[in-house]
C-alpha cells in the first residue's frame, strides 16, 4: 500500500493527475494549500480495499484514521468489495464506517470548493465578480458557470458585465411586435393555479378587440372546477362585447372551434392545476389532440423559485408549446430566476404582465429592459445576499453543468 502525493497549480489540475495515475476510483485522503498551488494525498482503490479488509472483525472507529477523510475521485463514496463479499466486519460497524466516510466526503468537497474558488479569484478576478453579480441577481449556478466559461479574456469588470448582459439578451428569445394579435388563431393559456390565466386572457382579448373589433374575438373556458371561474371570464367578455362559451372535453372543444372558425382569434382559459397534478397531462393531451391547431402559451409566475418554475415547464411543456408569458412582474423582487428558466428551457417570451388592469398591464417583452431590471443591485441588508465565503459553497458541485442555453451565441455577436 502506497500513499501518493500530487502537487499542482490548481485543485482541478491535481485531481486530473490523480485520475490519470491512480484511476477514476482512487480515493483522496487529504488536500491542502501548498505554496502557490494545491497538495493532494491519494490512494489507489485497490490499496484502500486492502486497508478496509485488514480492520478485522471488531474494529474501532478511531482506527479508521486513514479512511476518515476519504472521497472517491469519481464523486461517489462506495462500499469496498471486501465488505460486501468477505463480510469480516459486523454490519452495524460497517455502516458506521461508511457513514463516517460520507460525512468526511462532504467536508472534503467543501474544502476543495473553497480551494477552487480561491484559484478562480486569483486567475479570473473579473469572472468571479460577474459570477457574484449573477448569483445575487437570482440566476442559477449552472447558467452562471456556463456563461463564465464563455467570458472573453482581457476585459475589465464593466466590459465583462456588459458582455454578460449581451450574451443573456441574445439567448432570451423575445417576439418583435404583437405577433399573436396580428396573426390570430386559437390560443390556450396554461399554467398552475393563481398564475393569472383568466386576467391575461382578458388582456389579450382587449388588445385584439382594439385592433380587429369585438366580432373577431371569442373566449372559451375549460374551468368548471373553480367556484366562479366561468363568471369572472363572462364579466370580462360582457365588458368587451365578446361571447364566452364553456368547454367540457376534447370533443366539445373540437366542435366549438369548428363553429368559431370565422373568428380571427379564439382564446381559451384553462383550469389551473398544480404542476404535479396527474390531470396536467390530460389537459395538454386534450388541447393537442382536439383536431384543431390550438397553440399553447405557458404562464410563468415571476415570484416563483427556480425549482418550482422548472417543474412547471417540464409538466406543461409537452409537444408544440408556442411560447410563454411572465406574470406578476410587479410583485417580484427580482426577475433573475424566471428569466433564467426561460433561457435554459429555450422558451419564446411573448409578453410580461405587471398588474391587474385590463388591458394596460400587459406589455411586449423587451430583453434589454427585463435584464436591466434583473441586475438591479440587491439591498445590502437582504437576508438572501451571499457573503464572500458562501459563493464557493454555492458553486460546489456545479462544475461545467450544461444549462442547455448559453453556447455558441454567447461567444458571437456580443463583442
């Protein structure tokens, strides 16, 4: 058994050397700063298995010193084969050893993340400043990391920030002009409960009435669950002079759309459901399989958190999603989270809604304006503002995670 020492300028380079010489299953015993670089002590997985196999039938936890801070280079702490096949150690003791190894793995990951963050601050001071700005604005670590990987060298902080905003604007797909109103057709507004579908339907209908007249617009609703759901839309329809009809199923929808084929625009207000409701798939199927070209617009709540918005997009996306509308912009402290979701999922953004007034509080999406709002400074006393030492922990484990968005376009056209 031989413990190997690896020295490198950065923790990433040291880990690469460990993988090349000891294999991807090698284990790291310790890591520390050494002069201007990083020193890692590592052990081959075969030697580690031998070490675990010699512990005997009744080892003490204090005797696992060399294994206490073990981290698999491949990223997973695994139970050695000798424990599974030879079973020389009592099961409770073995589980305690594995648990301690896993705890030490977390501690070592934090150490490595801190070292990597220190390396990054020295090598790319402007990059780390941009990263801080993006994380504080609400953008995800994965999108921030990928944007940082594309950041051109040789620019000061202000130039780097302008490039980052330009790259995000280039990947935030917005529609020029009132495309929906001009083109017409059948549109269904979908999304979770409380996102503002009924009010947004009324806003779109009002814009179309102003442009083409009330006789060119019809409103449909599938909301037979919510108390007063029909009535709210009927009030809007009465004010606009537009007919409102209720729909029960796909067959009813197909028949009604056939009767309304002469209308320039038909807007469908759908039932609000939680994104994890099993009925969501049925609703998407009804709109997709009704035999008519019904385009779906997904409404995203600007006040939602990242994981929730991701769930909503995955649940409601299906096939043929036309685009999205961001609602409740006036209620959101920051727009970074919702814009991050739109960018990563490559959604087309048509409108943003910032209030209850019909039709005033519906606006065409402007990438420049939205990103300007997203990058407004975070108040210094905000409990959600990250401290300097916390950035390393936030970025730990993100690596080069792809965000499915920033790519070739980030490096082109935004010089």
